[in-house]
């Protein structure tokens, strides 16, 4: 049973690693960003509510992502474990998740902090070419990360859930470190 939360600045390679590790462990990769982008593409209500925030590099309101995660974690494939990528993104969401996991009887989650220095994340984000990857939006997303998401490092450290992996290495090296750290 593996339950992992991936934390780290945008552009640290979180999405790629989370996806690869989930496939390796045969558990679902649950990316709130992916779910939101799909909702925008499908022009659902959720997508329309989220788009304006995402285009600006802002976080979408808690309620939207919390409802999504609550529903997703109750799907049958999530019973045997999951990797959460992009959630929680702030302390209020982490508190929501803690309560949700208690109510679902899911616990033992660990948090992987994929650490990377600012220069390397900016280079990576600019090279990625996603629609929300213009320079201005990238700057805002990094600011939001620093102000809202980085405090989760202390939050999860205090709860003895945090494991840190150096994201500033080759994809293969990061993956090896990830496998070692979760096996330990
Ligand atoms: P990501 O693919 O994780 O970089 O997310 C892309 C965008 O989706 C973010 O910039 C936010 O606008 C939105 N988003 C994803 N996850 C969350 C979350 N947990 N809380 C609020 N907004 C989110």
C-alpha cells in the first residue's frame, strides 16, 4: 500500500516523476492540474470556473480542487494506493486532506519534496511550452509556490511525513532516488 504526495516547485519535474513512479508501482497518478486541464478541454462547469485562475498562474479556489480530490480518492482504483501530484498546494488543503483521509480510513501517506533551485525550474518551465508557461505567468506561479505551497514543507516535516529528493539531477537519477527512498 503506497500513498504518496508529491511536493515541489513548478518545473522540478514533479509531474514526470510522479507519473513514472505511479506506473512502476501500479497505482493511480492523480494530478489536479491534469484533471483541471482536461475539464477545460471538455468545457465542463469545473473547467470554466478554473480557467481564469489557471491562465494567470493563480490557484483555483480550494472548494473546486477539494471536491475533485474527494471524489477521485473514492474511486475503486484508489483503494490500493495513489500518488497525489499538485495537491495539497496550501495549508488549508493539507488540513482538508488529513480529515478526508481519516474519514476514508486511508492513512500512512508520505510526502516527497522534490527540491530544485530557482534557476533550473525557470529554465525548465520556459522550455516546456505549455499554454500557462509564459514568463509572466511562470513568475506568478513561482511566487504562489513560495507564499502558499512552500510552507507545506514545514507542515509535513512537523508531522514526520516529509522525504526530500534532489530534483536537480538527471531523470534517471531522480527516479532511482525515489525508488530507494520509498523502499527504505
Ligand atoms: P500543475 O499542473 O500542478 O502545475 O497545475 C496547473 C494549475 O492548476 C495551477 O497553476 C493552478 O492554477 C491549478 N491547480 C492545480 N492544483 C491545484 C490545487 N491543489 N489548488 C489550487 N489550484 C491548483
